[in-house]
C-alpha cells in the first residue's frame, strides 16, 4: 500500500515571550494583517546561531529576540522595520527578509542594521517574507506583500554571492516559506493563498523552468507558511491551524505534528545537537513549542557550514 496513515507526533511548550516584552498596540502592519486588532507581538523566522541559541523576529515591533537553551529571552536587536524572515549566515551575520525594508543584514557584534537591498531597479518590493541560503552563497527570498488568488503576482528572487539580483518567478499567489532540496537543483516555495507547495527547478544558468506543484494541500485557516528540510529530503510544512506536516522526498505524507487548539504555528527550525528536535513558532500566542522528529534536520546549507 503506497499511502499509509501518517504517524502523529505531539509537541510540548518550550518557552513563551515574557510579560515585560508584551505591550498590545495597533500598528499599520496589524491594521492590514491582523484585522486591526491590538497585538503585543507576531513572532516568525526561527534561526539558530553557532552557539545553539535560537533567534526569532517580531514583525510589528521591529525586534529580534535571542532565546537561550533554558528558554530565557533577550532583546537582541531592534530597528525601524518589519522583520519577517531570519537566517543566520555561516559567517555569523544575520540576514532578514523585512516586509518594509527589503533585505537587511545585521552585524552580530554591533547589532546594527544595514539595509542591504531595499529596491529593485528603483522600485520597492511588495513585502519580503522569507529567505534561504544555498551552499554556493546564493540568497533566495520571497516577496509576498498582499498577493493571493485575487492577485497572483508574488515573486521569488535570487541574489548570488556577487550581489547580482534575478527574479525567478512573478506569478505566485502569496509566496512565503522557502527551502532548497538536498541536491540544490530545486527550490520549494509555500504558495500560501494557493494552499500549495510549488517546485522551482533550477537551470544551470540559474533561471527556472517548468515550475509546478509539488504538493497540493487543503484545509487549514490560511495555507502553508514556513518550510524546513530534513536529512532524507523530506519537506516539513507549517500548515497554519493544522500543525506541521512532514512529506517525504516524493511528496507522500508521513508524519503530522499536532497543533494544540488555538495554536497557530507559522514557522519552524531544527535545533542544533543531533538535529532531531524541531522548534515551532506560535506567532499569535508568542510561544515556542518543540517536537522530536524521527529524521534529523539537514544542516547542509545552514550557518553551521565551515
């Protein structure tokens, strides 16, 4: 039988944003993205540094938090922006996909932002969402903005190690999480409002061809958000409202990490150590959950490269 019932995995609470960091306010971002509700935070972008410390961004407040191994929180950096996605480069620098400021680099020593890429051909981005590095130093990122099925003009970009920028596709209904496969010859993109994972085959020249669907999803309350890759080429998908779905390299569903009622996991990252521990971000509740996965996460393209 090719289609087996997926194995269910339960997560547990690791840590929650302390009360002194919580001041509920309305903002331009919350007016457009949270129905105008006053919120104290919206966490995204989990990423680990070389010391095994987790970092997450807080979009409406322009904050980056550092979380220790015992669950303690520190305000690592704050700047005038809406940080949406975060990856820590192998050189130690922080790279942020900022909804308002484009691609931002933050020096881990000074903790000051450098607005690396705010425009393309003098035009601003729609709203950068997430990013990912391949082992050749190329940076791939999604430009989501307010796109969706009504306006399928979300974009995926690549900036190579020399700083050359290329647009790979411009027809995605709400491009969000992004990750490469193990061979680095395909890019997976979460098309949130299309409720699907797109596959972008990479040509030798660096462009894409025959873009197609890898997984067509259903249900949830928004669609797929964050993506991660494991050591067997499995793709882990945050399906908002349902939990985390793990698909093998052929796209067959193998595991479901169940989300507790009311918990909205939007993004995820494998921890350091043996890489079996998965960290899950509850954006609205400002909580971090963990689950132990049977297949470890890959570190092939991560900040752990030497």
